[in-house]
């Protein structure tokens, strides 16, 4: 660890400013599920990989997604007002990287099998779980928009092995076994 903190037993003098890189290094220590967030509608079909996804409340069922305002997916997501949050399973690393930037949208959807959800957003066959949502609020924070997404449909997949992003690498987390 390069910066002192109370966890190191250091004194409580004024802490050094947290740099962008320092923040990212710290965030790399948090494991997170990997999702492909898709959209379709008048703004066109698009999708991006996201680890910044979190449950907000179960009444009404609501998730949040943090979307970089500079992403090529931002325009379509806001124009369509709907998303499907597809949580990836073991073996989906190539799909995560494909949706992780710089590839044109149609090339992204050439991989994987996609169904249309009730909102019209693409739902990934083989996802651990998929949340079909309409965006009910968006709040701008720095470089990102925090999208509050009301869940109008859920599809649970068959895989018990989840894809996790931790320490800048992919890992697999297994669910309970029957024995
Ligand atoms: N929330 C995000 O926007 C986010 C999250 C994960 C990865 N990414 C992008 O994926 C690429 C690879 O990421 P990496 O984890 O291998 O290395 P990294 O050093 O770029 O990021 C480490 C961690 O910092 C956080 N982070 C990264 N970029 C961020 C951003 N712009 N805003 C808020 N938090 C951010 C994430 O938790 C990430 O896992 C980078 O281009 C990164 O910007 C973005
Ligand atoms: C593992 C992992 C996790 C994330 C990302 C990448 C990867 C590889 N990216 C980056 C995002 O997927 C990327 O910026 C988009 O695909 C948009 O890129 P283009 O602007 O289309 O090139 C990303 N972006 C974002 O806005 N919110 C997020 O939570 C994440 N999380």
C-alpha cells in the first residue's frame, strides 16, 4: 500500500489528498460482479460492461448503474430510457472485454445469444440473472451518470458460477453445491 491510513496504525495527521490513481488502486481491492448493461429503442441498440451496479431498494425494486458520460453507450441509454442488466457467468470473459470499450455496437452483439426483454432491451441467454429495467432517474456525479433503474422483470439463468472482477482480473465464484 503506498498511502498511509489508520489501518496501518499511522497517526491521524492531515491525510494526503486522494489522487485518481490512488482511488482506482483502492477500488481495485473491491471484488464486484460483472454485468453487461444493454439498451434498445429509438436511440439504437447498445451495451457496455459495468461493475458499478448496486441494489438500492426492494420497494420498488431498484438498482443503480454508474455510466461514464463519455461512453459511446451514454446517448442511446438516455434516449431509450430502458436497460437490461445482464450479470455474467463463468466463461463470459471474452464477452465482458468485447463490451468493455472501443468495439462498434453491432460487433458487440454478434457474440452471445440475445433475446428481447419486455422493455425491448437485449437479454443475454446464459446470464446468471438478468434485470429488465426502466430508468426512473439519472443523477450526474463527476464523470458519471448514476442511473436509478426500476426492475420490471427478472430472468434467472441456470449457471451457478458467477464472474467476478477483482484486482484487475477476472475470477469465478461458485454457488452452493448439492452435496
Ligand atoms: N465505474 C467505472 O466506470 C469503471 C469500473 C471498472 C472499470 N472501468 C474501466 O475499465 C478499464 C479497466 O479497469 P481496471 O479495473 O482494470 O483498472 P483501473 O485501474 O482503471 O480501475 C481500478 C478500479 O477503479 C474503479 N474505476 C476505474 N475507472 C473508474 C472511473 N472512470 N470511475 C469510477 N471508478 C473507476 C473501478 O472500481 C475499477 O475496478 C478502465 O478503462 C476503467 O476506466 C470503469
Ligand atoms: C470489467 C469492466 C468493468 C467496467 C468497465 C469495463 C470493464 C472491462 N467499464 C468501461 C465500459 O465498459 C466502457 O467504457 C464502455 O464499453 C464504453 O466504451 P466505448 O465508449 O463504447 O468505447 C465501465 N464503464 C462504466 O461507465 N461503468 C462501469 O461500471 C464500468 N465497469
